[in-house]
């Protein structure tokens, strides 16, 4: 991946260009020390004068109002321009100055709209940072510093700001009476700062000739090598996977984790400001020699199976087949914005159309027109693909037919991140844009327009940062993996009545589902873990047996999952290099056999390989199924030396009641609430209560007894008996009050309990 640079033959500005901004994806505005505001056509690099400023107005920064819903004024695009005379100016795109406000003493060095478009900040040589309304009314003075404010930016949620103070970065909340967060970031004065809306990472550059990447807590992710000159400008791409670094005669394209993807040395002088287009494919840079530099991202690669597709030019995609050593050149009428390849299909989007190619036939793509234009996100699954535009989310099949247009509460497609939405062939999940603890589950098997009324929601106890669905198996077994802010990874069965978060691991940096099977890979600190059977999360011992651990120095510091296809996990190191880790193919074969209900073939693999990992996977899968596979479960647990479970299964087999067998098997599979629901639904109240007592869920047992008005005395008696054996006194107020208000005879209750247990354990008599 690299930049392709273009610029006009002769500079249109007669003095250094100090700032640039994108009006549309085809039009750029620039302003410079020659007091000119110019409009540029990106396609031919030709300029047109919009406004001649007053001779005393020297622009220092410029930004267009972010295009969020309802944020555009009556004059269309609104432009914020700050100047060296201490004023800021609000203009419309026609060049008419709507307001000019005296904001600072000395130059206003930075002006930034908030990400939600409700206001903006200005920072000046006088050391003040001020917050203003969209119309230019002063709201507050956030910062008063002894140092000039060279750089400032908004947090992704627009609830705090980050700014430079000499060699330090300070993050300050807008809320009053909150302590600022401060750390030393550079050895020289910090000159530029940028905060990604999507990745939520900060990047800073300064007079020490380095750029550094930070998380929002101030932890350093990356520090660059020494450059020849000061780092003057930085800019994040809209989708957060890239950022650009500008210096004297230097333009660098970097991955979000910091390592450099390409380096260009244009004859530009110092690059004062940079700005990305809304679709993330183009960059405009303001140069000291009077030029406006245009950079287009090319050589973006996508890989799947034996195919590699590369965007070699703005409108050209080259597909290479490494098996047959052949290549295809695909010429597209318009520039390519999104490119993705998965499940034997290559999908491209342009500003107006979508192209779907089948890997078996590159000559006749399926083409259809987009509803709104530029696609923000593109996701591919086995049968469908999802296109996210500014105001719509649409799901199509690979013939270009619209399958569904899902909707959910508080829907804001323009703010969606790739990590906050996930698609499978039958389910869509999305994190709420307002409440990061809330996830919506949408069933796609219903009507074409999946409305808000068909949405189910689940709540986590912490902020969720990444969600992803598995892709294979029946819809009633669909699982969601969720990573929260504390870096804990959970798995949730999204179709179960009781959607419980079961923890898989801690300190998880990244994770990804396998493309072909429901196998999950994750980076835990610097360790690669592959869970062949994540459903085993209910039992830590089984989960460990069902996993593969790869700990090697070659992964280095801060690795992350790049891809997980078939039996190969691709890991991206901190320096950008890729490491491919091979995993055993046999768990994948076993999962395929079980999905096809070929239990005999699955057993043959386990018996042939005689591997504990395979036997553990078989044990989990057989208990997750039904009572017909109890013999397989018994053999599997015996081969991994879990004899307690073997004896438990033998006891289950002796039960004469099929419902009790099924409930007992659900308990073995860790599905406690499913077992309880099954028993209650069939009128077996005491077994449901007794299971909760055995699991020490005393309050739930009492709750069931009160609800069904039976066995209250039994629960109280067993609770008292349990505490007496421990030599403890009652400390639960609810049990204390119930013990005082309920009169019962211990001997009668004990006899009643014995009778119920006898009925429950009504074994079938075995022949001698």
C-alpha cells in the first residue's frame, strides 16, 4: 500500500499554503499566506478562486463542518478558518464570511469542529483553548496555559479534548471538576496531534523529529525512528486504519499501529496541514512551496485462498491466482473506494455502483447502483454481503438482489465502526451508538425489512469494544464473541432464551473467527490462543483442553490477528511483518463431521489420533447435542480422564424420565438456566429447585419456591442445615425474615425431601 502523488504543474498560490479541507470527495479548498481561498478539482488538479481575503488575514487552520445527520446549515457546507490576527471566521462554501470573531490574543494556531458537529474549539498563542457553539458563541474557556497551544483535537465521543503543552500531552474532560490526564510524550515541543474516531488512538509529532502512537490512557503503542526534520502535520484516515505523517519534503503513510507502509519525498517544502477525503482513498496536503499535493492510496491488497486482488491504480484492480500463476486486470469506470474478497467473491464499490465478481468468472460481474453513493463499510459472509452507507444498511446476495434493510433503535449508520457490527448468514448484531454496553440482535430469516420490533437486545456490565459472530452451523447455535474495555473476551449464544456472557480469556488484544469453522483465535498479551471449541467456556478445565497455545519470540511485542483462514492464523507483528502459524486440521475435520451429523466418522478420527484435544472437543459437542449421544460423551470423557463426568452420565442413563435426562445433560453442558426452564415447563418444580440448591444458588431456589408456592419449608430447612454444618449464622435478610415467618417441623420436612429425591431418582432396575 502506498500513495500515488499528483499536483498542478505550476503552483496556484503565490505564497505557502497553510491549510486544506475537503468539500466533497472531488473538491478541495486551500488557503495560504497569499490571502487566497481556492477550490480544486481533484480529477485534473485545476484551481478556481473562491475568495480574496483581507490583506491582513493569514489563515492558519481550516476545517469543514463534519457531515453528520442534521449538521448542515441552510447554506450547505460550513467552513471554519482560523487566522494569525487572533480571529476565526465562519464561511459558507461560496466564500461568504458569515461571522468573524476576535478569539485570542496573538495567532489562533488551531481550530477543530467537534466530531458531532455541535461546536468547535480554538487554541492560540496566548495559551488558551476555548469552546464555541456552531454559530460562534463562546461556551467556555477550557484551558489556560503558560505555553502556546500548537495542537489540539477532540476525543471520539466529543466529551474531552487532547492538547499539547510543551513536551506533554494533556487530556481534559469537558465535564467540570475532573482531573486532567497528563504525560510527557516527546523530547521536544509537540507540534501536531490527531485522535482517531474509529481506532481511538492518538498520534503525536514534534520537534524531536519523531511521531508516536498512544492509546487514550497514555500508554505508548509505537515510537518512530528519528526523521531528518520536525514532524509538522498528522492526519487519520476516516476508517482509522491509516494515518499520514508530514514533514519537510516528506510524506509517510502509516498503519494505525505505527509502522510505515510507504515513504515519499516530494519536492514540496514543509507540509503544513493534511486532510483525508471522507471515503478514505485520497489525501490533500498544504505545501510551503505554494502547491497543493494530492495523494491517492493505491496497491491496497486483499487475500483469500489462492487469490490476491490489488488496487494497482485508482480505477484498476489486478487479481493474481498463485495456483495457476495467472492474472486478471479489471478496469472499473470510476475510482474504487471499497474492496473485499471472501467466499469465492470479489466485491468492489465506486462512488455510484457496486461490482460483484465470482472467482470462477472474472468477465461478467454483477453490477447494481448504490442508493446513496459512497459506502462506509463493506462486510462479506458466505451467502450475503452488507453495504453500510450514510443513512442505510442494506444486505444483498451475490446476485445483487436486496435481501434485507435492517433497522434498530438509535440507528446512526454514519458512526458505525467495523468492530461494532457483525453479520452471519442468518443474524446481524450491532452495538448501540449511544450506550456502548448494549448490543442489538436482529434475525435476518424474517421479513425483508427487519424493523425495530424484531430486535432483541442484550446488556453487558462494561463497555463493549469489539463484537463478532461465528459463521457456521444452525442459527439456533449462533454465538457472538465480545471483547470489553477491560480486555476480557466473552462468548454469548445469541439465540438462547438466557443470553449469558461466558468468559473465554483475559488481557485479549485482538480476536477473529475462522472463515470455515466456528474456531476462535485470539492474542492474549503476546500469546496466540486458538479455541477449537469455544462452547466449552462453562468449564475452564475443558476449555483449556480444547485450545491450542502458541508462545514464540517471533510474534514479538504487540502482535495482532490479521486473518484466520482454514488451518492458518496470520499474525501481524508490531513492525508490520506477517507470521503464519499453522494449526492442526483434525479439529476442523471433527467439527465438519458433527455439523453433518456424522458422529461415527467423528469418533473414528478421535480413536485414530487418540489426542486429548480431539476427545475434549468431542465431549463438549456431544453434551451440547442431545441424549442420543450420551454414549459418545461417556467415551470422550473417559479418554480425557474426567471420571466424575463419566459416573454422572451413567447416572443420567439410569433415569427413567426422558425430560430429567435432558435436563441433567443440559446441566453437564453448563446450560443451567435451560435445564431449569425445561423442568419448570413440564411441572417438575422440586427438581428445578433442588438443582439450584446443589449449585448453591440459594436465592434463586427460594424465589422459585415462593413463586410456585411449594417447598418453601424445604429450601429453608436445607439452608439452615447447610449453615449449621459450616458453623455459620444467617446473614441474608431475606432468609432471616422467611425463617421467622414460616413455621415447619424439621422431621416432616426431611421426610418430604427424601420422598421427592426418591421420586426424582427413580432408577430403572437393572438386570443382574
